[in-house]
């Protein structure tokens, strides 16, 4: 059980402690921005390369991509009050991200295309001794996805890339989102163990408030004693002045 007195609390302008955690600007987080690019890339991919009717894969992929983005946004927002809800929603986002990545990987397998990050396609592998080598374009793709997070960095290519290029870009982004989410959830888990949840923060805020009130009362008591001493001193001076007046 974390010690409420050691929990770091946010404060309002007047110094009042808050039970809310610091609000995260999730739109500035790289993994959120990549998830935003992923959902638009997925919509463009489905529109260009998957049947418009009779294939549930389209809905599944779009919904999975949307789930990643929306659960990150909701989790980071709800995280102000609840570690538990934040971790749960980020876990859902991670699961949806994994589902989306597997859909792209399945497409590559079904169409005999290459997963650049794993190995060459089975046809290339059969003609090569180095069957486990990654695709020569993989390192460039990896560098591009690392350097670019926002939708506008990818959108100009949506109408130009082949299905293999779009799949591999999406898979690369999914891997990056998964890696960062894994690290982020672990960080939040440790913070929860150390700080506790909303109940512990409420206790910490009340103890802090009581401590502040106690300090105010003690300060006022010292001030009263100082005032009493000043009054006593003035009375003594007044008595001396009266005595001098009588003697004169």
C-alpha cells in the first residue's frame, strides 16, 4: 500500500491540492499520432485493394484501426482520475493494434507478397540461399516511420503505393505502436503500484489539506503570541509615560 503522504499532488493556483493526475496532451504523443495515420492508411488501403461488398475484412480492419486510436485517446483522458481505466483501455488499444497488424500480414500471405521486416516472399526465398534476409527496402521504410508520426507525412503516398508497400508501412507502424504501448503501460503499472489509485490520491489530498490547515493554525497561534507580546510591551511603555507625567 503506497504511503499517501509521499504521493506528489497537483495543486490549483491557490495551493489547494488536487486528486487529479496531470492531464496528458495525448495528441502530442508519437504513438497516438501514428495510430491516427494508421486509421487513414487502412481506409485508403481497403478502398483501393479490398472488395467494396461481401468481405467482412474491410469492416474488421477499419474498426480495429479506429479502436487503437480511440482507446488511446479515451484511456489517456480517463487516466486523470483512474490508473485502472487508463491501463485497461490502453491494453484494448494494444490488442486492436495486434489484430490490425495480423490482418495486413494475412493479406501479404494470401497474395504471395513480401513481409519486408521478416523475410522475402516464399517464391524469392526458394531461389535464395539467404532466405531469412529482410527486404532491401525495409531499412528505409523503418527510418521513414521512425522519423514521421503525423498523418500528413503519409497521406500523399496513399494513392501511389502498391498494396505491398501499404501493407508493409502499416505493419511497420503497428510494430512501433505496439512497442511504445508496451513500454508506456509498464510505466503506468509501476506508477500505480507506487502511487495507488484515486482513493489513495483522495487520502493524500485530505492529509495534505489537514497538514496545511494545521500549519495555518500554528502560524496564527504564533502570530497571536507575538501580538500579545507587542501589546504587553506597549502597555509597559504607556505605564512608564504616565508615571513620568505624574512625577513631573
